[in-house]
């Protein structure tokens, strides 16, 4: 009997040791049997859009009163809506009430609405998307030598030539170099010269700034010269870039039968305010405010 009891104790001890060795393995096997979560079945929040800003961090599209905007909240279709920005610069967000968005880009407005939903304990981790449906607050002033000066509504990335066309085009007296005037945060205007030849055909040279709301597009009066005497059409004309005396004469219709191309004078304004009259050569460049006289032939 003593031998049997000892044998049973040894068997029990061996079984306990075997279980001690196998239990961790069995536990790991059970964990491996749990099916992994299917990522495709989980809702994925939308990717954050890049901040839609232009030069100097200023929004290319700024929301303002009268703009129609579309608001959507990921996973909350009952909160999706289309609304107008009120006169005080707010839009009414379902459950959250009015939120100020004046002067913000759509991306910035979406972030502000998300913060409002969190602050008012409506949603824990909201993902909001804002898009401008109709923009009525994005305006640019077109001034100077255009046929219809005024304020015009713009879309993002509007072309300069398209904006000038909307203003009726540049007058005959308009310069080929125009200026984009942009106020900074202190109200000081910065002038950006733009050569119309550089933006023809819808091109956008690297150094040309993108038009933004609040900008002014100014078309100055072109530099002019005067021509009289023995030319077909005496008068005042626009100085073209690189224009020579012979080209100025051609612009005035050419020399009459009584005139002489060897007897041409230029009366030019000097920096000291005085005029100087000199004999002109046909290849000489014409300057602003030159007075060209084609004299009668002496033969």
C-alpha cells in the first residue's frame, strides 16, 4: 500500500509538471485562434485636406457674407447641410448653432466647426468638410484704363486676362504694364508689376502672384508721345516697348509727299524740367512725352 501511494504521488507530480509546461503554450494557441479585426470593416475618417492658402499664408478663398457653403460631418449624415454665410460672418451648424467663419478658408472654417462641436460636447472626434458652392464675397477691384472699372466676383485661381476681359478689356490708352495692389495686415499696399505680354495665352509666370479677394488690379495710362508736321495723322499715340522714331512716324500714317525723313526733330523733356530740341535719327528710341516734328522738304 505504501508503494502504491508513493507511485500515485509521483504520477500526480508528473501531471502537474506537464500541465505547468503546456499551459503557456495552450494560452498562446488560444490567442492566435482569435480572428484579427478586419480593417476594411472599420470606418476610416477622411484625410485632412492641406491648408488652402496663397502667398504669405493668406487664404486663396476666404468665406464671407452671401457665400453659399456645403457642410458635411463624417458619419453624421443628419448634420449635412447647405447654408449661406450670414451678414455677421457666421454659418448655422446643426446642433452647434452659429459659428464665425468670416475671412477663413474652407479648410480653416471646417477646423473651427470641429472645435465648436467638441467644445459644446456634441461630438468627441468630429471630421468636418466645408466647400464653397457659390461665392459672392470674393471680389477684386479693377481700376484705371479699362472700359468697365468696378468690383468683380472671382473664383480661385482666376486668370488676369479673364478678369480684364470681364472689365471690358484694356482701353487703347492703357499701358502694357499693369499693377496688382495688395494690402497687408496693416493696410499698406504692395505693388506687383505685371507685363500683359507675359500672361498672354493664359500663362502664369513664376513671379506673378495669384489674384486673391481684396486685391486691386490697376491699369495705368500708357506713356504717350506727340507727333505733328508732315505726317498723315498727327496726334497723340501710345509709346510701344522699343518703339523707334521711324515706327512712330509709321504709327502716324507715314510722311506726306511734302515731308522729309531727313528733317525730323524731337523735343524732349529733361529731368530738370526744361525741354531740349534735337535732330532725330530714324532708329532712335521714343520716350514718354516726346514731341516729334516732321518738317517739310526743302526741295
